[in-house]
């Protein structure tokens, strides 16, 4: 199973994240966002680290809010993060270390990760979620 897929959408961008665990699902979300922002098949050794802490009302919101924070940190710092070390992950909170590097320009202008259609589902041992991104 692919870690993520880019799906068709009329005006925005849809991605489907897959993971064998919630940790993998969140990590694949970071990888998908990195790919959208800075199209690379392979990334160099990370040179920057950012700590993030997120709390939310539920797991779906936690994932959306986490990826929104990753996007915000990318924009603020002109960095792309393709790896994450999840220190803690519960239904409503996470602590993580983002790993990546500085970039000159982004390949795609992602404006926001939306809550539209965001629902984590578990089927046959795999977690999936479809996210709509404003571009």
C-alpha cells in the first residue's frame, strides 16, 4: 500500500493517507506535505529540527491541526520537513520533532489543510484518511 496518493479534485487538492498504525499515518501526512511543497523523490540528510506540540478535541482534528502546524512552520521558516519523530501521540495530543531542511522556493502553494472530509478510518488493519488541501 502506498503511503499517500494524490487524488483528483475540482478546485483544490485531495490526498489519501495510509498507514499500518496511527504513527505511520501521521508520518505519511508529513511526507505527503513535503512532496507537495518540494517535489523530490529523495531528500538529503535533515539539517533542521523543530519541536511542535498540538492538542485537539479528537483524533481527526489532531491530524489536521498537526499538518496545519507543519505547513505553518514550513512557510514561516522556509523549510520542508519530510521526517517526524513522534514523541507522544494520544487521541487528543501529540509532541513531535520535525526534521527537514531549508529551501529557496516551494513547488506548490498549499494555503491550508481543511477539516472537510477528514475522517480517519480503520479497515483490515490499515488506517486511511482523505484530506482536502486549499491551493
